[in-house]
C-alpha cells in the first residue's frame, strides 16, 4: 500500500486528545492520527451528522470497548416492535404516530449497524481477525 505524507494543522485541543490516546496506547502520534483518519473516512459521508463525532471518537476506544460496540444491538423489544410496525406498514394500516415510530426505530437500526461496522473496521486495523461472524453475536 502506498502512503501519502501530509502536513495537517489541528486545534491544540484535538492534538492533545490524540497525543494522550497515543501515549496510552504506547504508539506514535502520527500512527494514531493516521489510523483515526483511515477509520473515519469510509463512513463520514454516510453517517448522520450527529453520529459522525461519535464514530470518529471510536478510534480512541480500547479493544474491549470496541468489541462491545461491535456486538451492540437494539433491545429485543425494539426489534419486535419494528417487526410489528413493518408488518402493519405492509398491510397499509400504520397511523401517522406509528409511521414516525417506525422511522425512528429504522434510524436506530441503521445507526447501530454503522457503529458495529466502524468497530469491526477498527478491530481489523488493530490486527484482529474479524472474518468469523459468530464473534459478533450481540450480547443481551
């Protein structure tokens, strides 16, 4: 893989966050920064604005927290409610309130998938084998 050297100007607060993360991980600042940029780049355009910051900060999580994020899921009640609403929607019997509830649950579902995907990308970058999907079974 070819690499491109760049000069990047960041606010002091951002630099300090990266420096502290690198120090905790016993890694060079430039390596942590490059990993953070690479981890965020694929999802920044697709993520809702309010979720972008959270996805970016995932690069600073430790491995255990990333594994937890990779297994995140909606609650069983939320999944059941979404399925019920979807069935009703197929029959064309959703009220406006139920339509709004279905949209909110769908947004939560999509956001959960983005968080899980981002965690998997970061775990792969850290050297973990993420090809066995059984290790991503949600913890409830």
